[in-house]
């Protein structure tokens, strides 16, 4: 998978370390989201994220006096003499975990690690926002998260920042379940939203923004104190001057993960200049959650061919090609990223995110193994979609995916051992034993044999035998879970 900073919308700084090695944090930060095995081919976003987060380095000049004062807030730190004095800032990174955001978990790990390395931060804490099937505000966070998400500072001596990492397409955004939390945080400390998608795609999300000129009356002020001046194309009603009170609107800057955007936000917090920002406006009446419109009746739901046609019409070419490749595999976030990295190098994280929000997939309600199992199944295609996608692909592509699965997944899923040879020279005797744990993998193997049935009569014969065994064990369950489309 190509680095997401190769996209035109993510422009990073020069390729120099954002933090001098001599005063990086000596303590390592354990990744919040499990990472692939070290032997798996992956493309890490760490270098691109570090370049973007280097825009936060000027925070070092607040909260203490370095030995050498910089001439400007944009002067890069040069060594130990520029290390910030205590106490630094406290950073809370809230990560959206909606199904479409699983593609961005490596980015979340990289942002947390880079912030942990920046000496301006006294602490970095990561909180997961549970945005898969929320119906109430209380569903978003666990009780254990309450002390971290408390609106007050951890220490009166340290400013606090809350950053929310999201693509804005989960149910919590469309239903405004997070609005009250955002409003409370913004009345006590600094809050911003890091949007993983480029600005021209924000209209598809549930975070309506408007361009606004903002000014901080004093450094690191809470969002409620930001002074505003609407831009000429702004359509949101904001005060012409003065500050906002907790009972009125609060403004939450929304930022791309891009150095220029983070530079502007840093300038807003550390100077008294008017700074152009895209901002979400939250008013007291808007704190009420929004009831979603009813989903179409089952009879009106489009069939697999229509779903694929709709996705092919609207999706980027690399995203559609990636979906065809994924049809040959059991799905979880590790497998999807593995296939993208090895077989679709032109695909980006946004392309994988597009597949996750395509409406072709559901997140499995009772996953095979846990969510962080390398060989588990946490996503499945809607009935008929996998077979239709396989029919659109080339048999050589299917064999490459199968070979990849056996190489990397067979140690974690016994049903995949020998699958490459079974796809090239299938025999009924070579089929794995059918059990409740192997059945989901054998359903996929049946789809593969059917898709390859034009190669030899043996493929058709073994597919027929496997179908009989699966039917004798009971009807194949339809994918039950939550659609990844919001």
C-alpha cells in the first residue's frame, strides 16, 4: 500500500526528523492497536505522520523557557538547549473505531508514537471511541475512560489538548452523539478534530464545517474563548467579536493530517493573529442526538450486482480493484492491509477505507476469533457479492491472493494450510475437515473453486463435493452483522 502522504492532499515537511534523536522520549509507547507480525510486508505511515506532526513542535515554547529562545515559533528545535521546560502539555487522542476507521489504525498508532516523541507533551493518552453500533452517548466510551476524558486539566500547571481522529462517517457523527462531549471539552481546554480524509471529501461525512477566521486571545485558550470573524463564504452564524460562553456556540477546528493545516492550527494557539480555519460549530440546541432515517425495506435493498455496479461507478479505480482482490480472502484488517501492500501497491489507505464503506461488506457480529486475531474473520461480503466480484477478476489474481494467504495466514488459520495446492490441483481427499471453526473458511474455498471451475473439471467436481458437505452440516449462515456503510 502506498504511503498516504503520496496523495496530493497530504503535503509534509522536508524529510528531516521532527524530533532530534538526542531528546526523543526514551520510553517506548506501546501501540494502541495491534500491529501485523514483523515478518508481514507492510508500509508504515510513521515517516509521513512524523513530518506532519512536526508542526506541533512550537508547543515546546509554551509552559517554560528554553535555554535558547527561538526567533519565531516556526524555528525548528536544534538540540538539548531547545528542550522545553516542565511541565509541558497533556494530549488526549480519541480514536474513532467505526468499521471504516480500521484502515486507519496504523495511522493512529503512528500519531500517538510521534506525539509521544515530541518533548512538548508531558503525557499522551489514547482513548478508543466505540462507534460501531452506538445508540446513545453513553455507548461511545467505557467507564474506565472517564478520568482521561474528564473536562478539566490533569494538572493546573499543564495545558490540555484533546484531538479526535476520525473519518466522520460513523453513526456517532451522523447522529451527533459526540456533540455534548465535544461541547464540554471545548469549554475547558483546547479541542480539534483530525480528519483522515482530504477536505474535498468532507461533504460525505457527518462533520459539517465552515471556513472561519479565529483568534486566540491568549495562548492555549479553551475553544470557548476563541474570537471569530466569518469569512466571506461562511454561512454559519457566529459572533462578530468577543468571546463565546459555554452556554453559546463553541467552535472545533477540523484539520487534515497535513503539515500546512497543523501549522495554521499551531499558529492559532500560540499567537494573537487571525487564522483561517475550517470549524465545526456546536450550539446548545444541537446537542440533542439526531434520529437516523429508516433504512430501506429488505425488498427494496439492491442485489449484489447492483451494489457492485454502484460501487464501480463511484469508487476510485484502485479501490474497486482492491475489492476484487479481497473477494478471494477471509477478511480482517490485517489481511486487507496485507493484500493491499503486496498485490495492490497503488492502493492507498483511503482506497481501503472506500471498500469498507462501499456497502459491500458487513462487520461480522460474532467474529471467528477475536477482533485482533491475524487469521480471524471480522468482515464478510453480503450474500452473492463475493462470487460476483470473483467472476470479475482474473484467475491469476485469485491464485496470487491464495498463495499469499497460505504463506502468511496458515500459521493462524489451519483451514488455509495447503490451500494454494488445492486451488491448482483440487481433490476431495485434500479438503480440510469440516468443523464449526473451519466452516467459514471452507465457504470461501467453495467460492474460490467455483470461480476457478473453468480451469479444470476437477475444480467443478470438488466444488460440488464441498457444497454437499457444507449443506449436510447445516445451511450456511448469511453474514450477520452491521453494514460498514453509514
